[in-house]
C-alpha cells in the first residue's frame, strides 16, 4: 500500500486518485480529490486513532502479458503477448478484496488465454485472432469487476510460432499473395475482355442501325422515284386523253398531225410510206422501185 502521510501532516489527493482513510487499521472512509490533514496522535493527553491514508490510482492503464507459451488444441506450442487496458473503478474493492489487483489481473488474463487457446486449433487461431481477444475479455471482465477493476479491452499483440512452422506459414502466405495476384490479374483480364466484347457489340449495333437507316432511305428514295414516275405517266395519259378528245372533236387537227408525221418521215431516207386509197393500197418508196 502507498501510505502518503503520517500523523499531523497535510496532503492533497488529485482527481486521478482516490484515498482510503484507515483508523487503527480499519477503513473509515474513501477520500475524493481535495486537501486533507491527519490529526496529531495525541491532543491534551488524549490518545487519538492512528490514521493511515492509502492512495489508489484510478487512471486507465495498460498491462502487458508477454511471451506466454501455450499449447493449442492440436498440440502446437505458440508464444502469445496480450495487451490489457484497465482502470480501477472501486478503490475499496481493489485494495481490500485482493492482495495486489494488478498481479491478480495478470494471472486472470494469463489463465483465460491458456483456456481459450487450448480450445482452438492452429487454423482457427490464424483465421480468427479476434476470437482469442473476445474470449479473454468475456472471461476476465466479470471476475475483475469483483475486485474493483474494469477491463476496457484485451487484444493479442503478437503470436510467435515455432521456427519451422513460421517458415511454412511464410510460404503459405506467399502462395496466398501469389494466388490473390493471379486472381486480380484474371479478373482484370475478364473485365477487359468483357469491355472489348461490349465495344464490339455496340459497334455492330451501330453498324446495323446505320445500314437500316441507309436501307430505309434507299427504299424511300425508290418509292419516291416510283411515285414521280407514276405521276408522270398519269399526266402523260391525261394529256393523251385530252389530245384524243380534241382530235375527236376537231378532225382537222388529226389531218395536221398526220402531215406533221409525214414531214418527219420525209427526212428519213429509209422510211416507207403507205397511203391507203380506198380498197386498194398504193405503195411508194420501196427499195427496188417496184409497185406491189
């Protein structure tokens, strides 16, 4: 115990600590932060109780359990280091319940780690280190509260394996990293191929759309040409019908048309003209100069 003052002396307790006031060896009170004075042992021949004040640190502190060699469930010896963060929440219980609360906490954490590791095989330890920390915290938290200590966290700092096992693990880790690199490379390659495939598909789709548009425009142009041609032919037929009606109404116009045709034929040396004279036909202009 850390006795901070003697009879007749004054002392100060800071916010980071609490004091236990003993009178003749009995705990009389727990002192908060402040200024205090232990009275003199005698006053006017009257004996006063012998007073002692024990100072207890209530700040959060770290406790490190180093290099504990423990056997796993599959009989592999590993060395483990554990970091525990704790603080005293009940100064009276911390001093009076156990002889030394720090040593007791050390032992409790050490035993909890042994029990947890003894139930785990090597593979479980490698793949789930958090389980060890959770087991230790769950087991020690309640027992530590019984002697006035609150556990904030219990973490595994280091796991040290036997030399040959360490070499094997390094090879396994290297193989895992290589596998991960190959997996990333394969995924990247697959993604690139997927992007290229999408690009080619998009290019073909656009080409098909362009061809469809060109075909549609061609069909529209052909349809427009056919429509214009039909309209022209219709107009020509209408004009012919009008001409026929005019010739029918005015026979002289037909005679003029015949004369125009004869005049046009006259310009052609190879042309033949047949004139119909009643029942007989008078033929002129054949190549042999004969009448037929």
